[in-house]
C-alpha cells in the first residue's frame, strides 16, 4: 500500500473514533441530565407527599378539635337542659328549702354529725335545700313541727307519732322496720342479776350478751312480751335510768309496767333521765342506776366503746309489743311534696349508702307506709299514763 493510502486510512479511522467519542459523551450527558431530572422529580414528589401528609394531619387535628368542641357544646347543652328540666320539675308551690328534725334518741352531738348526710340525700332526691335539726330533747321535735321551724321529722317514737298528729297537725308517712318487724319492746336491764334474775344468765351465741328470765328464748319476737314482769316489784326504792319523759319505750311503757306491778313510778323509785337509750345503758354499766330501760337491744350502741357491756348489763325483762317509730311531715305542705318526701326516704333506704346512714341513726332496716290506726294502742296508753302520772 502506498503512503497516500495509509494517510487516508488513518484519517478515516480518526474520524470514526471522533464520531464514536462524540456519541459516548452525548449519551453520558443525556444520562446525567435524566438522572438529575429524576432526582428533582423524586424530591418534588417527596415534598408533595410530605405536604399532603401535613395537610392530612392538620385536617385530622382540625376535625378532632371540632369533635371536641362539638362534644363540649353537647355536654354544656345537656347540663343546661338537665338544670332546666330539674327546675321545671320543682313545683312552684314547693318551698326553696326545708328543715328536717330528728329525735335525739342517742347522744345529740354524734346524731347531728350523722343526720346531715341523710338530710343531704333527701335534698338530692327532692331538688331543694334540706337542713338537719336535732333538738336537745323529745319534746323539742314536736315543738319544731308545731311552730313551723321544721317541716319533716324522723325517728319519732310512738308517742311522738301520736303527738305530732294531735298537737302539731302533722301527717304520718312512714314507719320503721327492723328485723322484718314493725314492733319492738322496752327491755329492762340491770347490773345486779342476783336480785332480778330467777335463773342463771345465759349468753347469746352470736353476741355474747347476757339474758335471764327466759328473755333469750323469745328470740327477738316482740309479740311474746311481756317477760319478767314479776321481777319489777324488786325495783321499788331503786334508782332507775329512764331515757326521756317523751320516750315511749324509755319512760311511758315502763312507768305503766311499774304501776301494774304495784310500784309508784314517781314516788316509789328514784328516776334518772339519761337523755338517750345508749346513755341509759351507760348509767347502769357505770353503777349510777341499779336498773334501766331502753329499746331492744340498746347495748349495741355502746359495745364498740365498752366491749363488755353485754356481760355487765344483763337484760331481765321485756314489755309487751310496741309499734315502731316513724316519720311525719308538717300538715301544711303541698300534697305533691308530701308524696315526694315519702318516696325519697323509701328510695334512700333502698341504697347501700342510705341504708348505712339509717342504720347508724336509728338501726332502721327499712321504711314502709304507715297506718295511723297502728298507734291506737299508744293513744290508749296516753290515757292510762295520764291517770298514773296525775
């Protein structure tokens, strides 16, 4: 091959190489551009996705806030509606508040502390204010009803039930139930069983309390009284711890029993009025009186403070059956309020908290509608007692 041909061939090869180099550079540049474009697209897509997510979160937060606001508004509307409904349910002829007076059958200070929770429960049921009032004696309860100082009375002994009707013009609404019974008794007890027990005192298996003269055999059945009546002749000349002159089981019934036994209940004994059933038991326990009376079994009221009260104070007698205590309302209250008060107490007695308070106050197990005629025996007693105490 001659020199000219070799030069031409070399030049052609160079052109080919140059052309190939140009194609590679162009391809690389294109790839780079495409990669850059893809990266930018990915970044834009990521940014868009993030923005959408942020927008979604913001939307959700706004929706939650809206739901919360709506719930608060609904709750406010519900509360307002309930308040309006409660206000609407309170009749216009009802008073804004009433006073609830209770008989001080135990130490007054402690009773006041226990009474207000019951008054508060009554207020919740009625939707009006209720204040608890505990006078210093039984007569004060009747005076409070009669004078208009109180509109509701609770823990009224049988004599008080009759007096509230006849003296204060009150309406009887409920009677207390204990151990499934509407009856109870006066129990006679002593710290001198040798004098008042014909037999050896025996202990109750459950409580350990001592009884004699067959009282334990009655097994709490008030209808089986009187028991141990013949032992009351031994009471003459002794100090007797009564409860209060207004108390049925704590004075009226035992005074009649003494009279029937031939003992003058005024001049034939030395009367000590302890003020409460528990304090009458305490007086005998302390030796301030040889004999005492109370409802059955008032020793329960002291056993936490005086664990051996059931052994040192022996029950030796029972009276005949007495109708249980109860609740009354002022005679000038609207009929709708009277019904509401009665229903409220029954409802309270049906709750665990209410039952606990009623039990602590007066050992009440339940409350039932009252029949005024059940207290005719007390009305007859008042006549007899008047003759005895003249």
